[in-house]
C-alpha cells in the first residue's frame, strides 16, 4: 500500500498535462497521462463471407438475448442444429455481393473506420490529444472489450460510449451498452463512464438527413411520388413491453418531413428486416413498396434513417430484395438514398452530440 504522500503524488501525476514520475516510488507501475476516451460503437460485421466466419458471427449475434429473447432451452437447439447449419451460406452469399474486396472487409467496417477518422480529426483539432477516439463492434471485431482495455492503457479514466444508433432499441443501443459495461467490469481501475443517449431528434441529425434527400432529388429527372423512410424492424411485442423505438422512428420521419416542407402523403414510414414467425412493426417495407406500386406510385425513393452506415440491410436488402418487390408489383423507378455514412453534415452532427455529452469533462 502507498502512504498518504505517495498516493497524493499519484493523483497529482494523473492530473498533469505530461507524466511526471521522478518523485514516485521506483517500483511503482507506469502511470499514463490522464485522457478522456470517446468510443463509438456499431453493430458488427463478420471477418469474411466464408461459412465459418459467418457462422461465428451469426452465433454471437443470434445468441444475444437482447436480439432473440426466446428461452435458450427452445432457441439454442434450433439455432445450433438448424439455423447455423444453413444460414451462413445464404448470409455469406449476401455479404459477398456487397463485400469491399480491395480492403477485404464489409462496407460497414470501411464506413465506420472513415467515420471514426473524421471524428478523431475533429476532436483533435478542438481538444488536442486529451481526447482519444476509437471504435468497436458489438459483435465480431474489433470487440468492445479490446477497445475498452486499449483506452484504459492509454490513460482514459473517463470514457464516453457512443452507440451509433439514432434511435434507442433494446436490440441495438441497450445490448451495445450491456457489452460496454461488461467490459468495464474487467478493469482493475474502472473508468468513469457515460453513454450517449439517442439522437433521433437532434436538429443537426435531421438537417443531415434532409440535405441527403435534397441532394438525391436534385440529381433526378423528376420528383418521386413518395419517399419511403425504412427503419430496421423489431417485434411488435417489444413496443407493447415499453421499447420506445417505434415512437422515436415516427418522430424522426415527422421532423424530416417538416424540415423538407412536404405534405404527409409524400413520406411513408415502414419497417424492414423481419425475422421469425411473430408479428413485427408494420407496415413491412417489402410489402409497402409493392402496395405503392400497385396503387400507382411508380417512382419512389427509399432512405434508411435508423442506420448510421450502409450495411447488409441497406446495400443488399433494400437495394436488391425490396427493389425487386417494387418492380415485380409494377414499379418503374426505384432510387435508394445512401446512409449518411461519413458525409460532412453527418460528422458535424455526431461531433456536436459528442461535445454536448462531454460537458463537464473537457
């Protein structure tokens, strides 16, 4: 144990701009300079689209009780015996169709890296090297645990954890935070933590969405009949049990429509990526785009406001499956508006959210 004077020296060292260790006991462990960490988190990605990479990723993802909350006694035999025998092949083919072959990674990984670099540059310009910015994935690599450990080693006694989900859902924001806090449990000197709340109504986020729509529409020969705002779905049961996701998505759509100055008929809110036998939030995107085509809306655009980066659900599901459903029902013009990704307006919004949540720390 250190005596009172030595303990005071340690605390003083941690608060200096540069480490001063000459007055510490010679056998004292190295004390890094105190910093603040900003750890952004996204869903995750398989390491490759081969069978075993997909199986490892899907096993981790679909074993999460926040994602699939059925009893493990029922779910795990089904998952391990049937789903993980077949699904890695179909999911692998879908990932292969969008894979960034040059970097040998999924688009989500490529985009998250680019987002992180821009956020890091903005934070460095404002705070120097007092703020450390990095990213992690809830599933797959780089793991949340590895990045929390790395930040602790760099002297981050305070960490702002930022799930890159504009809207709260138990299956996204909450499970990311669960993993973050599990990682903190393993730290001997546990950093102080904050979690960024949902930013679905933040003015700069809505502005970034609106600008992306305006840019896309400016490049089209004629204005589409309707804009479909497609959000990732969750079981309807979750809404009835208190999850606010549905309400937050509806508010984003309303704020976006109001910012664009449109009539209610010009924007439709839908939900995609249904999985399993139970009812999910409706209307389902794949069915709604077909209904729109059948009702005479032959020219539509689709945007995915709940995704901070393009991924399998946007590049493959929207651009291929949902697109096909629209055309098979008689639709003629289908335009997908990319996610905000590392667009400057998006980065500006994310940095503003970070600054607001660093208040009192910097």
